[in-house]
C-alpha cells in the first residue's frame, strides 16, 4: 500500500525590506534624480560655482569685505546659496511635479510610507549638498580660500538647520500650490533671495529697507550665520534664533497644510 506524498506548501509571501533600507533606497533615488537632471544640476552645482568665480574674479558687484580677501568673504555666502538652491528650489519643484503626477500618493501607500518618503527626500537633499560642498569648496580652495578651521563644525550645524528650514518651505509650497505655480515661484524666490535676501551680501550692505528686512529673513539669517562661522567671528545669536524660528514655523505649516494629491 502506498501513501500519497504531499508537495511543498505555498511559498511564503515576500516580506518588506527593513525600514532603514527602504529609506536609503529612496534617498539614492532622490539623489540620482537631481544629479541626472540637467536643469537641476544647473541650479544646484553650476550656478553656485559661476557665482563664486564671478564675485571673486570680477568687481561688477561692489562688496565691502571688511579687510578680508574677496574669496574668504564670498565663499560662505555661496555655500548658503547652494543650500537654498537644493533644499528649496530643487526640492520644491521636484516634489510639486511628483504630487501632480500622483507619485507621492502612490509611494505613500507602499511599505515606504509617508514618513519614509519624507525622510528619503530630506536625506537626498543632504546627499546633494555634500556634493555641492565638495565642488564649491574645491573651487574656492583653488582660488585661495582659507576658512577658519574652528568654524567648520559650526558651519555644518548652520547648514543642517538651514537645510531643515528651506526643505520645510519647499514642502509647504509643493504641497499647497499647483506644480506650474511652484516652478515659477521657486525660481523667482531664489533670484530675489540672491539679489536682496542677504545670502551673498550682508544685510547691512543692502540699500534702504532691505537692510532691516533681510536681517529677519531666513536667507539673511543663513548667510550671516554661515559667514560668521567660516570667517571666524562666531555665529551671530540673532541669526541663529531667526533661522530656528522660521524652521519651526515652516515645519508646522508644512505638516498642517501639505496635501499628498
């Protein structure tokens, strides 16, 4: 008498990857999306380098460097500009079009989840900023930049706070406005911040009411804090406080009003 043998049971359903691996995978995707996109590469890498070389090698823009070399005075502001171009302009545009095309809604329903998606975006911004710092820093060093050694760690802290502030602003715009509106507004805001927001030129050197306005803008606070750290005069407490307040405000507003579709 023979007995029937039972075959193997159904294969177990594949489990989702650990949360940290899902976030790292999304981080890699976000980073590659920026670095492979010609327009985004222009804004995040080429523009800061062009501004650095232009302000250092020409005198078209009059800047009172306070006795410092032009490269030492300009480089911290250019690093602040690089932070804003990635954390705000690039991130706002990319997120807005992902939202319009339904990508955010679909990814939010995957094991990655909303929290993992936002974490991947923030880490992607930081990864691109590392590339920016390496490129801009290398060009600046080649032009004779001599940053204050004791200010490097404070500058990293300022950069992280600035990244959080402008990423929150980017998500606020991307999650509340139409993609085409975000595209126009994000680029316009970047230009305005460069010209009169205290990023490249200290607020006290701006004309008229811009001097007082830029002091209390997140761009002016970021520029002043970065200059204080890397020039060696110390991070101004007022600038740090202004940047922290804007970060908290933008983060609350983004969490409150962001729409996934």
